[in-house]
DNA sequence: GTCTATACCGCGATAGAC
DNA sequence: GTCTATCGCGGTATAGAC
C-alpha cells in the first residue's frame, strides 16, 4: 500500500468514495434508511461527516447511489451457477445444483440487500424496480432459458416454472435467514430442493422413478 | 365539545387506545419504524402526543403491541379459503381456488404488513418469528393437511409441496405488489396458478417412490 | 479535499394545568 | 386522562480553517 508524499488531495478522493460507500453499505444494510445516521456512516468509513457531504449531495443521494451500485455490480449474477459445465448434465442434477447454489449464495449479504429493498420499497419504489430489473429478471431469464432448452422436460410454460423455482427458493431463504424462523417451519433445505426438482422433472408420460442423490 | 360531567376517566380510554393503534398502524405500515414519529401517530389518531404516552410506555412498546395485535387478530387466517365447501371438489379446483384466494387477500394491507415485518426483522427479530408462527405456519399446516388428505395426489412429502405453493404465491405477491414490478417479469397471475396446480396434480402413471431422507 | 465546530431543526419523552 | 408547552438530545447539513 503506497502513499504519495505530495499533495494529500491527490487521487485520494476515489478511495474515500469507496470507503464511504463501504461504510454506507454496512450501516444501511444493517439498520435501514431512516435509522442510519450520517455520523455512523462517516465513522464506519473512517472519515469526517463533512467529507461524506463533499462526495454525496445528501443522505438520499448516497443511499440511491449505493443501492444502484450494489444492484448493478455486487449482486448482479449472485445467483448464477458457478459451473457452466454442470448445465450439460442431466436436468435433475443441473437443476439441483442451481437450486443449491441459489440458496448458498443467498446466505451472504444478498439477503440483507433483499431485506432493505423490500423494507424501503415504499419510500424508494424506483430502487425496488431496479432490483427486479437487474437481479431477479436475469435469474429468471437464465432459468427459463435452461428449462426451455431441455426439450425432454416437456414444460408447457418455462416462464411459469422458472417463477415457481425462484419463488420457492427466495421464500425459503427469507423465512429462514431474514425472518430467522428455521425452527418453526418443518421443511429443511435438501428436502425442499428434492421435491421441487422432482415435481419439475418427473412428467406423466415418462413414468420415471426418482433417485435421490446420495 | 361535549364532555361527560361525571368522571372524565370513563371508558373513553379504550376508545382512545383503539384510535391510537389505528393511527399507529397507518403510520408504521406506511413509513416503517424509524421514519414514523409519535407526533404523526398522535395526529393520525386525533389525540395529543401525551395521550399516546399515557396508553403506551414508549414508541417501541407501541410498535410491538401493534404488530403482535395485527399478527394475532387482523391477519390471522387472512389466507384461509372462505368457502370450505370448495375443498370437497376435485383437487385441481380446490387448489386453484385456494391459490387465487391467497393472491386476492394479499392485495389488502397484508402485504404492507409483510413488508414491515421483513424490513424491521433486523431490529425486531421476535416479531418476525411471531409472524411466521401465527400467520405463515397456520397457512402451511392447512395446505399440508389438505394435500395429505388427498391420497390420489400421491405426494411423497406434503410439507415440501405446501412450501412450494406458498413460496411461489408469496414471492409473486411481493414482486408484483410490494416491489411494483408487474411489468418486468412476464408471468401473469392466472398463468402461474395454472402451471403451479398442474405440476402438483398431474402425476406420473407409475407411483412415485421418491424420498430424500427417511 | 478534509477536518472541527456549529447552526438549525425535529424527535422522543415529560411537566403541569385542568 | 387529556391537553399545551417544553426540555434535551441527536439528526442533517453547512461554515470556515488548513
């Protein structure tokens, strides 16, 4: 980590900007918009409050900039399956991998992000729509495209089935990790994935028996 | 301004309490916890701020009392199907009715309630768990019990299928009515219900022996 | 650009009259 | 119990030194 000996107002400002955004992310995701103070953001970023205001016009501007940045950079593709080779296997395997991956990546800060998007959707409806546009929609398109590419699944409406998959997994993640109620609802992760994939892959004409992963 | 000549501490207090809770509901559901002020609650209830404090210890106590009351009274059974006679029809019909009813009743204030439960789940985790306990879980139990009672559906795990139904519908409601993104995701309500019910009710000709874990 | 210090206001909560 | 009026704190945002 190198530091210029010359003018302190060098290209430090971009580093400060990043620090402010990082501090703002930490505070906003933890407490929501109204409960987060500019003092705490400045403290989390290790800068003064005036510095925050020199980089962002006001609290609302900072919040919008942060959320849009997170939607377009950090969490875009958060649900993507890491191994495209997996998609060439049998649909049962590929879908199971995709579902497991969605639930795993959800356990990061993405669920805090979803919580604040939902929680602030009344005050910032445009950000809620940007979330669907840049995060939910790409996942939906990817899943739908995969489902449609597998003709042997014989799905009449891949769009709807994609919605069922994503809805099931997102709802599961919210109940378990946002609402922290794993002990109240009885269904565990792997059981739910098994049954979800089975519903989709086992078709009337095929009469196949289900083999569970061991 | 009419006033009782007798003791002013009549049974007016309970009416005031109801007015305060109604005002608090309106304000909290619209703005969330931190952004809502006691002044606005008092104004919405048409009482003075001191009166609010004479009925509730502080803002947090009022919020908790309101949310617990809503969970146990107003929104309990919000998803219940209004016509129990419907359950005796064919499963396709009954499930379709149940799904449509869930999406209809969701369009009331219940989704504002879900939004604040999710949004404040970091600050009030106990309320989030109470929501799952008193609202989500009863719906889950009802759906699971119905699915299990219909042996012809041959469902290996009614618990998981109930989760898939509820997850699909709740996620749909959140995307459309909370995140206000009906135009971004392509699947409409009836199409989604059709495909969801079809996945569940149309079974392979041979019996399904899928079980993931004992 | 970055800091310290501050102006200004609104919020939660209370005091005291009635 | 209910009101008006107020206190004290902490919030956003800014001024001015460096």
